[in-house]
């Protein structure tokens, strides 16, 4: 497996955290892999193998691109042979305005949008092994899209505060950092992302716990709970299981095995 991340352009940092490329070969047999929740919305282009989602006991092929919105549980995807992905990791309060789409909840989102016109030209670049060229095309698309969107400074300030605090900041303090009332912030945040400030903060904090346990699976859970502002270890365990479907201890054991196979870098797509 190869995974690379690329910094967002300065002009796009209000809306996009980073761009990334992932390549893996699953072999001839259909294999499942999980997408774990985090505090971002991902726009996913894929190439090579068909990527499918488990649905009602079967597999539903996904179009390219599709959106992986904020998740409250892992999502199980499936592929075989070689699968290559270009992902755009967006802040959830900016992604819908950036695409000009109505906001909403839901994990995997299939949508019709002019961005799909990039698929054929990106496919040519990917097949020729010109990953940098494909990324240039994607970045230029979003530069053009960003130029047509008015940035909401309130949401930007709120997002900066939430990110800096890793999701541990109370809503009242987030509103103060954004120079807004709680009511105004919550209304605008819900309109832009489809979620509340508390929803996104909870995912940000889970993401920190998840990453820490991936990198350091022998970490003290009690110490991690204190560090991330959970009430106690039980609170951490409940929230972790809520988003991941498993306990922190079980995830840490899985991380030890997974790192032996894929290296130390955590990626959202984890082999099931």
C-alpha cells in the first residue's frame, strides 16, 4: 500500500485540510475495508477496481466521485485488484458551500455535480502514473470553485478554535472565539454542515483518541481520557465505541496487528 498526503494550497485552507493519494492491491478476491469516522468530509475519486459499499447484505457499486460525509459508525467498503484513490479532505462546515450543494447528514453521499467531469482526465493521468499531474488538476478545480464562494468568517473562526482544541472546547467558548452568540453559531453551523457544533467536536475528539491509539497502542486509557478532556476512562470508552463500534482496548490490539502490515501511518481506510 502507498499513502501520500499533500498540503492544501494557502488559498484553499479555509475549506480544505489536505489532498491525498492512496494505492493498494487487494488481489483477485473481493476484500472488505473499513472507513473510520473522523472530523472531516472527504470527496473521493477512485480508479481501477470498482469500489462498492455493503448495503442490505449485498454490494452496491459507488460512482466516482462520491462523498464520505461525517460518520457516526464505520462504513464497510469493498474492492478487488488495484484500487487508486485521490481524496480531498474538507472541513465539514465548508464542503457543501464549496460544491454548491445543500447540506445534510448521512455518511456515504452520491451526488450529481460538474466535478464528475474531472473523472476521465484524472483517469488518464493516473493510468500513466502521473499522480502529480492529477493533483494539479484537482487543485485547480477547487481554486476556481473557491473563487466563487464567499467565506463565512464566523464559521472559519469557529473551525479554527475547534481544531486547535481537538474538539474539547465547549460550544459557548467556540461561539466566543467566533465572536457570535451560541444560537447564531449553531444555526449557521447546522446550515453549512448539516451537523451541530457538538456533533463535529465529538468526532474531532474521537479522531484524536483513535490516532493516539494507532500510533501508541500501549497508551494508558485513563491518561488519554484526561488528556482529551473526557470525564473519565468510562466516558472515553463509551464515546469510542459509539463511533468505532469497538472498545479502545480492542482497537489498540487491532492497531498492533495492522501496523505490522501497513506501517505506522494511520489512514482512514483500514483493512477489515
